[in-house]
């Protein structure tokens, strides 16, 4: 579903991704963990072509992206992305946030887009909020709307970049519950998170990244019980206190 | 000092005519200037430095030379190349357009760049192209922030349009100066003109302030 082949990415002289190889299979949930600054966000952004890379190749749902590719919108239509800071459109109501891209990009009728949007809002438990503006929502509600907005494009893959890191602790659960639901429905997902409990429960595979390299990958039970890599051990001992 | 109201009354119809032309010149200047300024603003945001350079040069030229010099250059230098008998009103409108275009370009650019990059990224990640992201996501938010500075630019433009009296465009200050010639009296004409400018600009200032407050509440 996602094939990442030898990706290199630099910001100026700073090489942030140093040859990443990773395959994500259909319906697989891959959780990416690692210290801050290790390149996790950059990797996700490359998969969605929000970030240009210098070497290597990424294939998503049969669409290949290389450093020279131009047709990136086709790829982005198939890949949904959820950001740490939600990035809802503040000048549009919740339902208009969700229907904007389906109407403009997929050329759905307003009616069709709205009935799908309402179904998605029900799925994330926010049907009654459809006509309010994002500013009146709590963080957890905003993130659930952002998930619904991404799902409205009917993506084949969903990327999550620390979706709960900007939330008050009591709101983390509601967002993770939506994500878990999505995983159980068979969505292919790549998730960057610091929620180790969630990773353990929902991930099919855990990737540990540091300094732009995948240092270790394994099924969650093995990874969390018996990490091999020294840096992974140090990282886990810090976050699993 | 005696103030001769009879002169004011004698010239009043001309002051009104001049005011109308002042408003027309300024209004056309602000409309054409906005369209022109939006194009310049996009030019100023081109990533490639070489392509961006002419737009930056344009903006800086018009911001860092006196408008009177620009007006004289356009009226006596540029317009004769285009039309056989230069028209002072057209020269004034062209100058105001080119000049306000430079200032408005900066207002547009600042407004667009004040919108969080995350908004564009969210739009792009939903498959929108750059134009769709600009049109449906960035501009609607940016325009709200641009309205107060654009209102102020319009006020500045109305005052600056008085320079056109130098090339004998029959706008408000042109007639405000007329009694000086006929009666050798400065006060009546100039104070009348000043009063009319003041009323127009003060009214606009109040409107801009109101709009600004309103937009703040919506945020
Ligand atoms: N737009 C950018 N410009 C320059 N450097 C960046 C940019 N984005 C990220 N970086 C750098 O890339 C490195 C990896 O960042 P990131 O992918 O955000 O890490 P993580 O998500 O794992 O915390 C960091 O050193 C960061 O400073
Ligand atoms: Mg990050």
C-alpha cells in the first residue's frame, strides 16, 4: 500500500531523513515513535508529498512520487492527513470544513457531500455540532472533526502526526477511540504518537526512529518487552516511567 | 483677519465639482490599484529570487520616491508617449493606481502571509491545488485582516490625489487654490478645501474603525 524506498531529505545542510525504507501493507496500522527531532513528522509529510525529498521514491496506492514528480494532488487525494494542531478552517462551519474538498476536488454535489459529511460526523460522535464554527469546539472535538474531514475524501491511507499531543489529557481518549475504531474497520494507517498504551493495543507494527534512521521495528509486544536497540531501550525507559 | 464668506459661496459649486472629481480619481485609483496590487503581491511571493526581483523593485520604487515626482514623470514623460494630448485626470488616475498598487501589494502580501501555513497544508493534504487552497482557504481569511489597512490606504489616496492640482486636474485642491489667483486671498479657498477633505476622511476613518472592531469580535 505504501512503499518507501531509500528516502533522503535535507533541510539546507541538515540531513533529516537518511535513507528510510518501509512498506506498509493494506489494512496495517504502523505506529512510528522516537525522540523529538528524529524526523517522524518529516517522514509522514513526505508520504503525503507536503515535503519534497532529495533522493528515493515513495509509492502509494500505485502512484509513484520521486524528487521530480509534479502530479502530487492525485496522491494527496488518496492519502488523508491529521495534524497535531488540527488546522480546521476557522471561517467555515464544521460541515463546510468537511464538504469543501469533496465538492471542489471530487466534484460531488453539495447534497451528496453533506449527507456523507453527516454520516462521518455521526461516526466521530459530533453530529449535533455540524453548524457551529470550529472556534467553539474543544480540542478533542476539533481533532475528531479533522479526522472526519480527512475521511470525507475517502482516502486509502490515513496519516496521523501526533494527533493527541496538543490535547488536554481528558480529551486524548475520545480521539484515540475514533482512531481505534478506524483501525478495526481496516483502514491502513501510519501514526506518529507518544501514546505507548495505544501503540501497544492498536499497532500491528512499531517503528522506532532516531536521527533520521529506522533503528528498530517489530510487533508491539516484542518491541515493548524486548527492545534490541540501545537508543530504543533508553527512549522507552524515559517514556514508560 | 476678515473671512469673506461671499468668496466661499461664489466658489461653492466649483468646490463641489472638484470634490466629485477627487472622489472619482481616488475611487478608480483604489479599485484599479487593488487589482494591480493583488498581481504584484503574488509576484512578490514567487520563490525564485530572480523572478521576484522586478516585483520587489517595482514596490520599492513607488514606496521610496515622492508621489509628486511619480505624477510629473507620468504626466509629462510617460503619457505623451501613449497619447497625443495627455489628460491630467487620466495621468492622476494612472499615478494613483500604480502608487497604491505598490502599497496594496504589501497589504495583500502581509495578509496572505499572516495566515498559518498549516491552513494551506491542510487544504493541500485534502487534494486541493494551490489555486483552490488560495481561493477557498487562505484568501477568505486574509481578506478580513486586509480590510482595515485597505481602508487606511483609501484615506491616504484621497489626500494624495490633491497632488493632481499641480498638473491642473480640476479636482478639489485645484479649485481650492483658485481664489488665491483671483483675489490674492489664501484662506477662503484653502480652508474650504481642507474642510471638505477633513469631512470625507474623517467619515471614512470612523467607518474603518467600526469595521475593524466588528472584525475583531468575529475572530
Ligand atoms: N521546515 C523545516 N525547516 C528546517 N528544518 C526543519 C523543518 N522541519 C523540520 N526541520 C528539522 O528536521 C528535524 C526533524 O524534524 P521532525 O520531522 O519535525 O521531527 P519529529 O517529528 O520526529 O519531532 C528537526 O531537526 C527539525 O529541526
Ligand atoms: Mg513531529
